């Protein structure tokens, strides 16, 4: 059965997250017994387990039934197609049809049309065409006679009329330094935004404003920030370079060693599991996790798709669509389940401390519970696995076609911390830091942030471009380099919005850099300490598609999956050249090649060892190499 436009759009929005499960272990979705008995849920379960191809007709039929329930919603076909295009970064053209219909039908959107079309154009065009259109350089920066670089400092009205994007490393750091005082006094505010995405508010119930913690009120932030600093980063209770931090780092290394020892393959679910275990144990020490890492990743995928792309729909269509979702496929329903499970533990562990704070109009226990869910699903639980996958791709994938961009050899003894920091610089999982300023600041009693609030000014700090500014990083800023001193990351890195710190403002309680910076670095350093030392024991999974580097988006991309590897004889591993009747011992894409006589034979046997090792009667030692290295 072919898909109609309506079915295709609905299928993309409704099941995009579950389609990814083909790249994940089978237990990534909840047990079949836990699913609702509705026909649609059953079909989704079967599709997630076996892949859509085997059940496309049945799914199409079920989605046709679901779409019929939206048939009375004006503009549903056009706007569902637009949201599906946003999910695929396909450009703004479908949104124009949606907006035309919305205007004719006088429907309500959460956001200004210029933001919707501008953001979709940005995603389709990529970094350079969107933010650096004034330069012809392939990096966005052109060298000037005085040795400096210019061409990509600022982009006004980008991606929409009310937004200004800043790319200069110096300017981004300066504006980050202003955030603690600006958000403290109300001249700057942050909304329900994750990078360049403004999120649907429907998912944050029980707190006001309905937002991720980034959009909390200053009073709420001042209560929660010290707790988050104490849990995941540096604080006055556990300062940098203290015995406390050393003990925490040692615990993470032990976790990494134990976790990796039992793995024969690594993929997206594994990177999430590694991170999730550490986050939960740090947050709720000694408590049993009510959800498996696989279940939580399933929820994360649902949540990301629904909270980000449903913002493109008119409110009436979005509300109807969310009402149609079976509970097990609803991010709203899952958020409530997580809240119900976590809140008692938050009350027990942090309740006494929270009782001293004022999170009005929210309850502080509810506010911290929601913040912890944000951390696990949308902050560290999303960015750390992405960074691990990106770093492993650089380490183990065949990057030879980007020879000048990525190192083809890795020096012995390279610092795992430096390796992780360079991964975060070159392939940052968080690309944008947005905030608002101007006259239209939400009043103290506002229970939700306003819709796109003209005349407020919207600012994008483009972290991805600032991390490639050659004025900070040198002429090789567009290359992944392990020659940079660690001190340069301390001075110039904005991967964690590092400069957004000011201990003189509310005692540091209004700092806006990532509170999980230290935990993230500990997890990354421990992970790559092991993988760098075991590099020859791992290789790309031949059964999985390998991501590719996108110079347009400055990212490693592959829709629907992370970089997957398996244990085996990888590049540089010692091997025994196989006889003519034996299988190749090296990983796919490699060959075991003997460079010298391995048997100690003499005469004709030595020549055979050297030039025809596969026919030698002796064992010939070799090395796993790519064909082009022979």
C-alpha cells in the first residue's frame, strides 16, 4: 500500500522515534505486556521489533484510522507535512503551505511564522550558508592582512527577523559572562528552548512556567542551581582538584572499566546506558532505578520528536494529535510516569533542603524532579552519548576521505581528556545557546512564558561556530587536532557555555554554564582512556551503516543511529596472516598483512613467508591494515 501525503506525514511524526529502534537492541522498547491493548500499539510494537518493512500495510491502515480522527482539523494535512519536513531538515517550502492555510483559517500558532520558516531554512542550509553567507571561505573565516580572521562574526535577522546570531569566540564568551547578572536582574531571560528548538510546553505539567529548567524563573534557579552543582559538577562542597573530586573521578573510572568489560559491541543504546547509570547513581545514591536504561532511551526518542517538532503545528492540531496518542507512545504520559517515580526519592533525599527555598508558583520538590528528568532525557542524557559516539567515530571510522580534517594516525600516549575536549570542540553536541532580552520580560507572576514575544530581542550564541573561530583556535581551527594544549580549552572553550559563571552573583547560584560539566568530562575521559588503549581491539560494525562527516552542518550525521563498533582485530592489531584456506582474522575493511618473515625459515621458505605468506607452511605474523596502507 502506498503512503498518501497525510499518512506519510503522520507516520513520520507518530513513529519516527520508534523507527530508530532498528539500530538499537530489541529491549530498547518496553515489554509487550506493558503496552496498551489498542491495535495501534500492538502494530507499533511489532514494527519496532521487526522493522517497518514487514508491517507497512498494517501500520498504514492503522495510521489511516488515526488520520481520520484529524480530518475535521483545518490545515492538518499541510501542517503535518510541514512538521515532517522539519524533522527531516527538508527546508521551509512545505511550511509555506501550512502558514497560508493557517492564515486563511485564522488558526493560532505558538510562534511567529518568520521563526518557523527561518529555522527550517537554517536546518536545510547548514551552518556556513546560514550564518556566514558573506564569505566564500569553506570555513566561514578569511585571513586578513594583519593576521586576524573575519567573515563570520555576526548574522542579523538569522534565522528569523527578531534573532541575531553571534559566532565570534570572543563575543560569545563576553555575552556568556553577562548572563548570570542579566538573568538575575531580569534584563535577560531564557525560555523553553533546547539549542535552536523552542519546545512544546505541553510536556511540563505541574510546574510553572511550563519549561525545562533552562527557562525557570530566577527565583527557582537560585534554589536549584546549588543542588545541581553539588550533584554533577564543582561546588563549594566539592571544589575542583579536591579529594572529593578525585574520589568522584575514580568512581567514574571504575564504572567505565566494569561496564566496558562485558561489552562485545557498542552502539547508541550502550552510550546512553553508560551515561544513564552514572547520572542515576549520582542523583539517587543507593536507590533502585525504577526504569531500565533501554526504557529511558525509548522515552527520550519519543520525547525529542514530540517536544521539538510538534511546535510547528497549530495549537488545535497539536492538542488533537497529542490526545490521539496511546499512552505508551505519548511523551506527556511518560513524563508524568517519570515524575511519579522520581518525586518520592527527591522528597526523601532533598526535601529538607528544598523546604528552605521558594520556587513559587511551583513546589520546589516538583521543580527539582522536573529538572532531574530534563537532565536525564534532554541534557547530559542526550549530549554525553552523542559526544561519545562522535569521538569513537573519529577514532575508529575510516576518515581517509577527509584526510586533512581528521587525524589518520594517533600518537601514543595521547591524553584521553584532551581527546574528549577536542571532540567537544570540533563536533559539539550542543550547537546553540539562545536567550531573550528587551522590554517584554515575563512578569513575576506569569505561569508560562509568552509566545514569540515581539519586541523582545532573541539572541543565538552559535557555540558550534565559536568553537571553530581561528582567532581563538589558530589557522587549523577547521581540523580535528590533538596538538592543542589543554590550557586553550580552559580559555576558549564554550562547549559547556563555560564563561557563563559569576560567583559574585547570588553566590554562583545564577551561573548558566552546564552544571554537569565536570561529570561529563569525567565520563568522557574515563571512556576514552579505555578506548584509546584498546583501539586495536575494536572496529566499525560491518552490519551497521557508518555515519559520515557533514561539512555543511559541522557534524557527524546518520539519520536514526549512532556509530556502532564491535570487538575484533581492528586497525593496527597484531594478527597471523591467514593461509589460503583460512578466513581473514581482521575486521571488515582490513587485511592481515605480514611485512617480514615470521617463521624464521631460510632460503625459499623465507621468500615465501615474505611474498606469499598465505601459502607458507609457517605462521607469519602480520598487522591489520587498510588496503590503501599496503
